[in-house]
């Protein structure tokens, strides 16, 4: 099963980029990983921008199982998240894509197309911190699935 992380913009802050890279490397021991950083744009029409980003996210995250990250989604603990991922492994899902929208959030189209809408927290996180939080939890998921000590 391949894991694809699709998000808007690059992770620019050095220490945060290092954390993301570290967890991606760890995850790579369990599954192939790809990061897709879509272009961050400014627009006069914010709604059109969200829709355009949504089209790009959907184009780069399908086919497969899509998990959209949105504060209106369902919160899971680490074990529940591991069960969600393991269920897809057992179903022989070829790819799980994780989508993080731009600074204005995800389009309705992405949320509607998603197989699961996940809230990392009800609190607002910067996109960079959301990326770190997500990849850390995906790594923790594999530690749980494989009954490994978490480090």
C-alpha cells in the first residue's frame, strides 16, 4: 500500500521540514511514501481559489482511499487511527492519500469525495504543524500495527 500526502504549499521552516522528513523516512520503512506539494496561490476570489485547490487535490489523490483533513471531521485517538489504516491494508487498498487544504481550508468537493474526513484537533493548527502532526501519527500507526515500541 502506497501513502501519498497531498498539501498546498511547501514546508518552508527548516526545523519543521526536518521533522516532516524524519517521519517520512520512518514511515518509508513500512510503505512507499510520496509527498505532493501543490502550488500555493493568492486569488481575488477566495471561493474560486478553494475550488481550484480542491480540483488539484482530487486530481493528485485519486484513485485510492482519500482521507481529508478538516477541523469539522471526526477525531480519532492513535489506536482508532491505526485501526482505520490497518483496515485499508487488510482490504488491499493500493493507495491512501491524505489531503491538507490551503490556508482557507478544503473545498466542499474534497470533503464530499473523501472516504474519511479526519480532524487532527478542534484547535486551529498552522499548516506546517498539521503536517508534522499528521506524519507523526501515521508513523505511530505503523508502530501500533506492528506492535513496535514507539520512539
